[in-house]
C-alpha cells in the first residue's frame, strides 16, 4: 500500500538530517604520506585514527561528502555476528572458524570500548545502549533452527535464550512470528553520531580527511604506492582500501569481489511513549530469519526505523518505502495511521560466502564485504589493519579466507533477478 507520509516527509536519511558531520580538514592533498586510506566510512576513519595515534602521517580520501555513505545510513545495530554461527564456522573452516568467530566478538568489544573511552581518550556520544537483539522466526520451519542456534551459543557460555512463540509478547508487540532468540551482546546507537565521533577522533589525532576527492588510480613502483586522485597524486608507503560496497573502476579487481545490493529504511514520526512500548517493550534490535530480512528498532528519539529489501533488483526509494511501510504494518498493525517522516537507502556489500574479507591487491590492504552487519566489524577491521601496518598485530583471521570473485560479475544485472526469485521462494516456505 502507498505509505502515509508526514507533511515534513523527506527522502533523506534520518540520522544524517539530525547530525551533520564535522568539517573535514580539506586543503590540497599532500605530496607524500605514510598511509593513504581510501574511503571515509567507519573502516577508513578507524584506520586513520589508529595510524595517526601511532604517529603515522595519514590522509583519508572520499569521493563523496563526508558522512554521505552507509556508515551514517545504516540501522545503527552493533552485532557481533557472521552469517554462520560458531559451530557452523568450525565445521566448515576448522580451527580458522573458531578464530573467525572470536574476531566477531573482538570487533563488538572494540566498538563498545571505543564509545566508552576505555582507551583513555574521549569517548563517543552516540546514544549507545546495550539493548540486546531479538532474532525472530518468520515461519514455523525456522523455529528448530533458532532453538539450535540458542543452544549452540549457550553452550559457549553466552547470554542467549530461546523464546517460545507464546512468550514473545514480553519482547515484541506482534503476532507475526513463531519464536525467537534473545542475544544479550548486541547494542543500538545513532550511526551518524558514531561516524562523526570517529571522524573527529581521527582528525584530532592528526589524520587529514579530504572529501569530495575521488581516487582514480593506484600504481606501485620501487615499493611505494602512487595514488592518483581528482586533485593530484600522493606517494605513500602503504594504502588501505575501505570502499566496501562502493569499490569502483579505480580498483577493478576489488570491484569484482563484491555485489553491491540496495538496502532501504523508513523512519516514522515520533511515536507516543505507550505506542512505542507496545511495539518494542524491551527496546531490542529486531531482525527476522528471511533471506530478504527485515530489521527494525526504536530510535533514540522514539521513532520506529524499519529496514529491508524486497529483492536484489534495483528500485527507487519511493518504491522501497511503500513496500516497507506495508510490511511494517503487517508486523505491527498497531502502527496504522502512523506517518513516515524519512525514507532512504544505500548499498551493502555482499560476498559469495557471506563473510567479510581482508586481503592485499598489489601491496594495498583492503577490507570489504560485511554483508549488512558492518558497524562492529568494519570499524574493528580498520583499526586492526592499521595495527598490521604499525607492527602491533598480525593480519586478522579473515585474511586467511580465499576471497573469490563474483562469477560473471559484469552480467550480474541479468542473473540477480533469478537469484532474487529463488530467495523469495525460500522465504515463503
């Protein structure tokens, strides 16, 4: 159904409208630095912060305005997850799988510690709350899977529990689900505040952040990198590529390793307190089990932010908005008559194995492919890659994974609709 729109409706991100980014350092690019970081999202800014704090000269380039990208547009969910649980990772990858799962938890701990200022520096005021996550079975066929997941995590001593369908009323104001799992180790935050805080930390540490400056080429000679931009060239000892879903022609090899897929969010007008409580009594981050999953939460200012996608096909924001509004009312009919005030979208980076990847391209390090769960992982990967460059840590376990190219990547516009139909078929089982 067409979405009910508030008089103040805008096709723009709620978070970005509420919190403008800090002014970038700007100026002319330097002729030479220790490290060039490409991409001023969470990964790139965390990398720059760690490097500058360690005394390295670093410049961050972004072709868009600072704060434009997914780091300020996402749902604000801080989740220590990979797309497989600990047992599945161990079965598939052996001892490496155990280390991969440990890194997901390390990423979560790192973000919490950074926000709290546990490193002895100023923390980041980003409305962070350790809310927990409610993972919901969208069909009866998924309840056994969720029971197994809960038991798998609980066996490791984690605070995880399965919730029967009849007991879900204490967790969510909806009768659309058939059981769920509560994961205590999940948080919610204001993503634009987190991004702005990381940018401020990086610049205060001495990193230069230059936006509206695209990187157009990378080359290497005599062990040095030459980074060509729309405003001149920079020589660097090291390069970190932190473009995620927005890898472009400057890095064609990296571009072939991810599939950019649109994800969209609507945000309602501010809800009355009793209505907000009826939707989410506990304030958890909520996600369902579909391939084309929905994710939703109450925002710090008491709106409902409801996100997802209908398919892998490209759509405009207005089409996605109407689909999400209709879906939101199916999940929460008590929101009938509630208007949408913001609708927006952006790309997430999918990989063939649904895992993040770290690697090197002609000597440059990259991190990419968080598959829609990058607030914790992308931030930590930027930090960790900087520690690799400063000699403080080895490459993460993710660097040991083989990162395969997406088959026939130049033809994905033709075959992704077929993949979408298959995913949709699975979601209706």
